[in-house]
C-alpha cells in the first residue's frame, strides 16, 4: 500500500485545532448565552423592566399629583389625551393611581418572595444537613404548617393584630409561605450533602450553619433563583385577591387589587377602571412566569452543550 492511499480527515495541524475549538466559558456565561437565545424569556424580562419603569416614573409624566384630591367635575371620565387611563369615581387620574398601586403590589411581591426564600433556604438546608430524626421532625413541622389554609392564617393574623397594613399582609402571607421552598431546597441539598467537599467540611468540625452558607446554598442558587421568580407573581396575585375581598391594602393606600376591587361594582358602566389594573396584574404575573421558565432552562446544567 502506498502513502497516497491514505487521506487525513479533519484538522491536521495544532493551530487549526486551537482555532476550531470553542472558546471556554464559565457556568454563568453559558447560562447567560442560553438565556439570550430564549426570545420569550428575553421579551418577558424587557416587559418587566418596562413595567417597573412605568410604576416608578409614571406619575412624574402624568401631570397629576400622587395625593390628588377628589374632583367632582372629572368623575368617571373615559381615557383621553388628558387622562390616559381615565378617572375613577372620585375624579382622580387613574394612570397615576395605577402606577402608585403597582409600587405597593410589586413591593409586596418582592418582599414576600425574599422572606420566604431566606427562611425556606435556611430551614431546608439545615434539615438536609442534620438528617435523621432532626430532619424528620423538621419536615413534620412543615407538613403541619402546610396543611393550614393560607387564607385562614391571614384572616386570623389580621384579626389578632387588628391591622390591614402592608407589613401585616406580608407577615401573614409568609408565615406558612416558606414551606414549599423548604421542601425544594431540602431535596436539592440532600443530593449535595453526600458530596466529598461536604464530608470533608464535617470532618473538619465546621459548624452546620457554615456548611449550609458556604457550600450547599451556593450550589443550589440556580434552584433558589428559579423558585424566586415563581414566588413573586404568587404574592402579587395573593395581594390582589386579598385586596379584592377587602382583606388587603386599605385606603388611603392603594394597590392593583384595591383598584380592581373599587372598580368591580361599576364595570358595566366604566369598564376601563377595572381593565387597566387587572391588565397590569396579568402582564406582571405572565412576565414573571415566562422569565422563570427561561431561567430554569438556562440554569439547568443538563442542558449545557
């Protein structure tokens, strides 16, 4: 056989191998690259930024003060160039009130999600790390708290504290709201607790809390981040529902749920008063849900190529 009978396939030089090889990227860079490829999630993120910007800066461009007084001559006006979203039954600009109400709704969603994520992460992490009887006991506590209807808890706390403020609502919604997060974090950390670096930390007599904070939590941040994006719309919807039935934000404060509750009685005559706050709730929840789906796909190491 002659040398001419053999043909080299592929690259033949080291320089060409280095040129063709893909550039090494970190986990975060790869996740960001895959997230940008998800057009739906990217649009959802931009929509959220637009909603937050509108809520924060909207009243400055409306031309009407936040604490606007009632104006009998401007009651129930339809949307126009002067009043972009129309006016309510007291003659106040609905665009300004929708922006102000969005601040309360989004703040409740962010604060509630942050509280349940912190409590649920620490509780679930300790349960997974301790294991044995301590784990069983801690999970039985979670089962008991999860079996109590959330609405009943909120009503009891509102009656006992005799308050319907934003702080009371956040406290009532987070009393048992951290339980699902604790289950998710525990199941994830049970897989990590048998890792070599965790066993080495135990042999070095590092306290369990430090092991959770330094080793387990950083390796479960992807799961925690995705769970957070799904928690926020849940809290926003809960606030809207509670305000709609009269258990949430009360005047002079307002929120999207409170605006929808005030407008539902006049829906047949002035439907825009209900459509705008209800539409803001729907858009926000949809955007957070789509963003959560995109983050879940981007942060999943199994999908990395």
